[in-house]
C-alpha cells in the first residue's frame, strides 16, 4: 500500500524546533511519508505543500501560546484551495494560561479542526488518530 | 587547431575565430542575421569580413549557438505558483529558454488562448511531487494536447502519471518527452533532467524549425541556445577547470534590446547566520530572463515598469522629453543617441533602471517578522550581498561610455534593503563580447576557453 503523506510544521512566528523534529521522526517511523516544513510556517505554506504532495492530513504544531490566532482561517483557506475535507490536527501548547482544554478543543472544532490536542499528548495518541482519520 | 564560433543573434550573426596555437582570439566579425531567407547568407557575409580582416581562415571545427528567430520560446506550467510552477520556470530559464509565460493550477480557457497566441517552441509541463497531486497535471496535459500549435511538450511532473501522460500525448499526436520530476519531493529541486530534455528537443526539432539545418550539417557539435552558451561560460569562469581556478562567485548581466538576462553563479546562502532561509532552494547556476526589460524592443515595457515621475525627478529631465525618446526608440529600434546628448543620458539612466529591476527580480528577498522572540529575519532566494565580481556582458552595457553607471543599478541600495543585491563587487566588462563563443569552445577546450575569458575581462 502506498504511504500516506502528512504535512507538518510549526505555525506562525513560532520557532520551537525540537518537538517538531521528534514528531516528524515518530510519524515517519509509524509509516507515513512526512513533509516537514519546519518552523515559522505560514498557513499558505501548509496549503501549498499539501496540494503538491497530495497530503492526507495536515498536522500543525504551536508551542508559544498564539496557536489559536495562527490557526484561525486555515480550514477556510483549505476549502478555497480545493483541499476539501482534509483532516486538520493541531497540538502542542495551543493557548496561553491554564484554560480548560475542553473549551479550547471546542473552539478549535469550531474553526474547522478535526482534532486539537492538549499539552502532554503522547505521540501514540496522535499516530493512532492519524491512521483513523486518513483511512 | 583552429575553431570558428558562430552566434546567430536576432540582429547580428557574430563570428569568433580562435587559434589554439596562439592560444587567443584571431579575430571577430559580424553581419546582419538573415534568418528570414537563408541564414547562410549572413554567415557568409560575416565570414568575408572576417577573412578581409585577418586573411584566409581555415577552421578545423565550427561551433554554433543561436538566439535568432525569437530564441527558444517556452511556456512553463506547474501546480502551485511558489513550488512546481517556479521550479518549471527555473528549469526552462537555465536551459537557455525565453520563458514567455508561467502558469499554475488548472489552465483556463483564456490561458490556453494565450498559449496558442504565443506559439511557443516548447511547453514544460510540471505539477505534483512524486506520488503527490496527479489530477492537475493530467488535466493540463489533456488541455495542452488540444491546443493548436506546433510546440513540443516536456513533462517533468509527478512520476505516478507518466504512463497516462504518454497515452494522452501519443493519442493527440504531439511531440513529447517525459522526464524526471522537477520537484520529486517537497522543496527539493531536480531541474537537470528537464534542462537536458529541453536541450535535446532544441537540437532535434527546433534547430530545423528555425532554419538552421544547413548550419547544423556543418557543425561537429549540436547547435545550442545562445543563453545556454553564455551560462556555460559563466560557470566555467566562476568554477574554473581542474588545473586552473576560476574567479569565484559572480553575477553577470546581459542587457540587450529585447531582454535582460541575469546569471548568478553563487550558492547564495545567507551571509548572516541569523537569517532563516525560506522557499524553494535555488541552484548554484541560476539564470533569469526578463522579457519586459530591454533597451529597444521592450523599452516601452520597461517604461511601464518604472515610476515615471520618480524617474523624471531622479534624472532631472521632464517626463515629456523622456517619453518622447522612448517613443522614438520604439518606432525606430536602430536609433542611436548622439554623443553627449540628453538622449544619451536618458538612455544610460534607463539602462541602469533595467539592470536594477532585473537584479531585484533575480536576487533573494529579505523579510523581517516581529515575534514574541524579537525580530526574526527570513530570506527567500539567493543572498548575493557578498558577491565579489559583477560582469556586464550585453551590447547595451559594453558599448556604453558609462558602463559603471549602468552596472550600479545592480548594487544593494540602502533605500531598498529587502533586496539582497551585491554590496561591493568589483566591476568587469566583457569588452569583446566573448562569453557565448567561449561557452561553445569550452565543450572542446576548457582550459583555453577559461584563459581567453579571463584575459578578455576588463576591470572598470
């Protein structure tokens, strides 16, 4: 079976590179074809990469607390670019402060994200979800 | 050994006689290109002139390049503008083509009409990484196959659709070549196979279509597009040969009547370690060609690209007088400005602007973003700020009395800090118009070609 392509990167002005590298390594290890865009990735870059590589999902990381602002509008732009129904996942440290994550997850769902993950989520969780979402 | 190189330009057929015993250029000559009737007429005229000047010249081998009959006109088609469409344009430019238009996504009805109107020699069709998007390149292949026109197609996209592309083009009876993807994996360029395919198709089909068959029969080597010969010379001059070092990284500017070509032989890595590189990685040997920046046929387009009132202020010449001169040049491309006239001053200032715009479009762009971690700089494209050598090689530069002034357009400007242009390069001129000839010669005698190139570079 052909490997599924996952586009990943750290969104916005965020330069936290370590988690991104670990995630890319783990996804590759789990059998995905990973296109890792690295740090400081704009929404447009996620979309351009997903179009060219025919990606099965986009996995967005954000560690610096501005994730909500950075992720807002990504679904709409995907729709506009013809990436219909592509799974969008977000994780890391998406918002500032000790907020109830159920509320955060709701806000991300409202922005069109397939799933948002709280800090401390294990790689296995994300990988299992990705297999499920891309099947 | 004696070699004769021939460069069929759109206006002139230029000959260079090379004697390996003397290790130098024995003579040069030029005559009007006669591509509309028989190119051999112009060639014979130039040959007579050459022999009148240096005596009988019996050459052992003839080497030839051509940019006559519009050069190698190409259309580049990709998927995403900043990715495969950009890669396609880069591959075509570095093969010596004149890229008339670049398209992305599915071609529209209007774009297909434009393609038919441009009547290109070649269309480079790309799109999708290997295993990536397949729909768009397939749709575009079907659309292109239905366009009226005698163009050949080179497909260099997602390898997963190679077989389907072959069926589409075969059914339509198109001349085509399918080669490796220009971007096999995300953000990784692989333009060499496409470049090679363009070269082969030029040799196989286009030489004949441009009326160069008779000439080809006389040449030992294949006729190549002139910009490719110039690019080869640039590479040789920069990198050197096995036994002799080149001059290192450089930027060459060829300012002509119809186009402005910029060549950079440079890695282009950011000079400062604090700058994050973004976008598509660029090749060491990069060429860009600006079809809207030229001193005669494209002078009106150059004027459109300028802010005329600013230009008028900078030159302290009323706008009406500048526009009058541009109109005269457009009406009579043979016109030459009188020495020490106001027209000549306008001419030089326009030339400087053409160089400025062409280098701005070629070089990397620095952008700053304010983040919670402070200001972060990123660069898209090549950082050319530390380039040590800048070479003027076009007729409009080498025949000017003020080549230095024109080339200054290529320099970094404190008013436009985003453009990573050379800051303090040494200026040189290709005074004898030798680059194309040496690019051709390098296929046979690299050492001699490099020596002649270096000897003919004139510091200014």
